[in-house]
């Protein structure tokens, strides 16, 4: 077996996170599906950064990763990851898992089918883009 590059390993995990998000979606675990999609996008963007020799450290922000890619000369097309989608996915890192504010609403009560489907669709597009650049 040929060993994967570090970028390829991140991308393989991103693809696995998409599969997990889809599984959660089909089970109607929408907040978990949104979080899984966020994780997939984060890891696919990190794979792209690693592929061009940039270290992304522990950055969790999809907005920040998108900006880091732009600074590295890699443009993510709007139809793949729009600014609005990046903002939404960045919020999914925390909001899908932890009760915030007054704690009256559990995260699973705040996310539905539409948000989960949009998040997964975006994750699929980002992973496909990364696969077109990064060898697995």
C-alpha cells in the first residue's frame, strides 16, 4: 500500500465525515448532521492548505480557513463554498453541540432538515473540489 500524504489523510477523513453526516441526516439527527458536515468542510479545506505546504494549526473557523486559502492563492468558487455558507458552517462547530445562552433549547431542537441538507450538500461540493486537487 502506498502511504498517503498528510493532506490525503485529512481528505480521507473529510470524506468519512460526510458519510457520517449523511448517516445522521437519514436518522433525523439534524444537529449532528450539521456538525459532521462542518467537520468535513474543515478537514477538506485543511487538506488543501496542507497540499500547498501551508500549516493550518488548530484553526476551526471555516471563514478563517477560506481566507487562508485565498491568501495562499487558492480561490474556492462561490458555488462550492459561498461566504454565507462559510459563516453558517463556522457557527455549526459550537452551536450544534452545546446549549448556549439561557440554555432553554438543546442544540438538537434548533436544527432541522433544511439546514442539515444544505450543510451536507456544501460539504460534498468542498470534498469533491479537494479531491480534484489532492491525491488520496
